C-alpha cells in the first residue's frame, strides 16, 4: 500500500535546522543527523523526505495552476477517465487543507448558524460549536472525491472549465479550483445556465 504525505517546503527547512542542531551537539555527521530526524518523523530516511517534497511540489504546482474538482462521494462515482479527470492522493490532501482553512475562516466570521449553514442545522448552540480541523478533514475525506484534470484537450478559461464539467457529468462539483481560484458548484452551474433575473435578485438580497 502506498502512503502519501504532504511535505511543504517549510517542513524541509525545519527538518534541516533540526539536523544541524543535532550534528553540532552530537557525534553524528550532518547526513547521519538528517536520516535520524527523518526516522523520528516517520520517514525511512532523508531520501524519502526529499522524494515526498518533490511529489508535494509537483502537486502544489498542479493545484495552483491546474484544474481540480471536489465531488460528493456518490456523484463522483460518475466521473471516469474519459472525462480527463483522474484521482490524485496528494491533490486530495491539498484540496482538503484549502477547504478546512476556508471553513475555519467562515466560522470565525459568522455570528450565527444561519450564516454558516444554509439549513440552519447547527441549532441553538452556535456559541458552543467548536470547529475541529481534524474532524473536518475526516469528514471531507469520507464525503468528497477529488480529481485533477489531466486531459489531452487544454482548458484555458474558467468558462471552458465550467462548460467541460457540465458536458461530462449531470452533477455539479461542490468546489472547483481553476488556476488557484476556488469556485462553488452553484457558480459553476450559473456560468453555463445563467439563472433568471428574479433568482439572481433573491440570491443577492
């Protein structure tokens, strides 16, 4: 079984500093200290960290410059390889972190459940509601499927991205990321099927 881990550049810098301090205060060489630090952080050796960092950097570039979607887990079953979308475990992790950060910011900005939940399902205990990032990550992993676009046909604009999604699947994504910008499913649908004026007015009121 493959185990995927995100290793951001700041983590590599932290590990390197830790190894330097270790080598200065012990008989270990710097290379030996790097391997020791890697093992303490559940990597086989320093090369495993370097490989994970390289894979993370590639995923970060895809997430920032490419085309990624999050689908409801049941609806995402309709996405197949002919759509140009493929699953990518590291993209999953990046997208989940983005959603967790976004939802945490929304929670801090909201003063009532009605602002955060369209169906007001937080009840009357909003002040007691504690946003747990780990629970949020677990929920996103269980309920969403994430895909990145790897098709042969270039998609150059957000409009083309929205049209492609509407062409390949009846269902709309929960989120779409295109070249680093995040959009929700309703926005995606509206670009292809603009709502009547009175619906727009209701949404903005």
